[in-house]
C-alpha cells in the first residue's frame, strides 16, 4: 500500500511535488501524499457511518456524505480518526 502510494507522485524540480495521475502540484510532500490518498488510492473501502455504503477513496466518501447526507460539516472528530486509520 505504501509503496504503491509513492509511485503516484514525483519530485518535480527543487520545490514541487507532482501527482502523476492528475498533474496537481504541491510544494509540500505531505500535501501531495494526502492528495494522492484522498483522490487516487483505492482501498478495501471507507464505509459511510450514516448508511453503510462503501466508497473506495476518502474523497469519494467525502463527496458521498456531502451529496447524500449533506452533513460533511457535521463530520465529527471520531469520523476523521476513523478515516485516517490507514
Ligand atoms: Zn492527483
Ligand atoms: Zn452514506
């Protein structure tokens, strides 16, 4: 999982990191890792705590919650820790 994550971005020049899948750039590696994890890493799934639906990426779970339950703003610290278990 970690190794495949690292193959999805590269250092581009002295300061930028670039996502190989959508060409987003970031100055900070940590931001790039978070971006790749959120948008491009397919996992066994992140399950919605509202309806039990399983989404493959963090971003798809986030947008599912926003669209289906309109409660992203109400996400609790507990939800966030659950999502970050990887
Ligand atoms: Zn990307
Ligand atoms: Zn749901």
